[in-house]
C-alpha cells in the first residue's frame, strides 16, 4: 500500500530545505566519501545539483506544472539534433531530492526489480516529518512478517464478494443521493462530489460507520487533518475517535463469522502485535485514498471522456445496454455486472495510465544493489517514477492521447509497463475496489445524468502526485 495523497508534495516542499542541510552535512556527505572511486564510477549518470538544495526546487516546480514529467524528460532527453533526441543521462540517473541522494528510475524493468525486492534490499522511504506523523506501526512503514500479515488480511477482505456487495449497495445509494441534488442551473464540482461519496464508502468499509453525526464529526476531523497539512494533533483526535469504536467492538464481542469491516478482520486475528493503537492509526492512514486517489480517478475519467465524444458515446451505449437488460429481467445490478463491461474497464485503465494517480514510489536501499549495470548505493533513496513509463512512446503509441481502445489488445496483468497501484509486496490492496467504485460512478453518471458533461460539469483540479 502506498501513500496516495498529493498533499505529500506540499509537506516535502516545506521540509526539504532544512532536511537537505542536516542530511547533507551529516550522512549524505559522509556517504559520498565512503563510496570510493570504484563505486562512484558505477553510479548512474546525473548530478546532485546545488549544495544543500540538490535538485529539489526544480523537481517541485515541475511537479506542479502541466507536465510533471518534465524534470525526468530533461535528464532523459535533454536536447535534439536534426529533430533526433539524444539522451543526456538515460532512463536511470542520479539526483539529490528530498534531502537525500537519489537514484531516479524511469525504466520499467529496473523499477519492477526494486518493487519486487524484500525488506532486506529496500524499505519504504518518506520524509522525516511524514514518518513521525504516521508512526512506526503504520502499514506504510512497517516491514517483514507484520507488514505481510496486515497487508494480507486487508487484501483478502477487500477482495471478498461480501465487501464488494456492500460497497456496490453503498455506492448506488450515495451516488443517487448526490445526483438527486444536482440542478441544471448550478455548476457541479465533480471532484468535491466524488470526495464525499468515496470517503463515506471507505469509512464504512474500514469501521462500519454510516452517514450521520459520527460520520460528520470524523469527516470534520479528517478535513482539519488534511487542511493542517497532516498535523499530528488532528490525527490524534481521529485516532481517539476510532479507538472508542474499537473498544466498543471489543466489549460487545461480535460473534459473526463474516467480518463486517477491516477492524473486524484485524480484531479477529490472534496476534498480540495488532494492538488497538496500531489498528486505529492504520485506519486513519487508510482513509487518505478516500480523500485523494479514488476521487481523482473518477474526476479524471469524466474529464477525459468530455474531451473524447467517441469514447463517451461508446461508454454510454455499453452501460445503457446493461441497464436495459437488467431492467427487462427485473434484476438489480450487482458488483460483477459493473466489472463485466469491457469498454468501461478500458476507460478506467486508460484514465489510470494518463492520470497517474500515483506518479511514483520511493524506497531506501538497505545494501548496495546492482541491476542492469547500475549501482544503487546503500542508504540512498530509489525513486520509481511511474508517470514517465506510462507516457513513454516506446510503450504506448501517442501516449498523450486518451485512447481506451488501446487496452482491447493489451494484457494488463502481465504488463510491467503499467503500474498505477505500485507493485510487489506493497501493491495497493484496494485496487479492485477503486475500479469497482469508478465503474459504478461512471455507470450512473452516463445513464442517469442528462446534463452535457462538457458544458455543465465543473471539474475541480485533479493531478496525480508521489505517495
């Protein structure tokens, strides 16, 4: 599971300067000397940038532009001669960002190798301010058997037909309730609407909280948490709220054989390591996708469809056909119906490729690693940048063109050039649920919402960022 909030970039930007100075005068400078001449010559080409600052400012400025991958492109393909591009450093290069020397990879094979590696080779990396906020017990940071246990328990539950049935019912209700309030004479801000819907669905899956006063209180606390740039006091208030729910659950000793939510799943496990504090803290961390990644996915899908009339028409026809068929048979739509629509899934896949909700992940090397002739030194950060791979013309024809039809001939599962949810042991456990929620939202949007999306649907800002 990866950190899915674009707010990470803001936090990184605010802490990078101080962190760079501390790190570079400490570990960073000493490490460069310890590598020796033999090791330095094996490093990828690149530059460590300015003293203290590295290349962080350039990276952040590009990240908030229309083309965040520009930082990478300048180093992969810096100049042209007679219209032919020449590589400056190549697809893997060294840099110095976020206060640490970093190996940046836009090579799908190299990134896949790192993501598939265990904790003996690579562990998650986040800026110090974020690691202190998340805590040592966060699923985003822990390694080894405990991480595998929690990830496995949550992943299995998220794949269960029981939860998919519940999420389908909830999505149908919440989407319809939202659309009933939409008016022809008022703009509709899709991202705001999808944030509300996705947050309610996710919180119910995590702690079985239904819309009401408690949900509104938690939502308010979460908004304070996000608007305060993920502040520790705000998180503590949310943790206290969730801990009360956990304690109540322990006291009532629910005997159902089928877990109703993630808290049930973790409480049923006999491991003493799964304490109330650990469970509560991780429930808050897992709420972030409901605020950021899933709403961005749904919003971008509407945006791309509004720019592609042919794709919108085919998507609408496919969903209308399903709706008529189910109505003729007197049946309600179930989760497998939504996921059975091939073109709808192609639209979601293409949105994930172009939108890059998760643009990359970071790891820290626990020992010297060599791959494809590149050295990743112990203690250095490794940044797998998915966006450049997803927009690489060597892998995708006309990569900046929204083309859902391209996926009708591609095998998504076997493609290591497509990693919208990360990979390896930390592959996002909620990837199937994200697709299901997007499928339900798109179905109801194109079959029930009669407004012209391009003229009447206001789209909030929605760009993908590093987790």
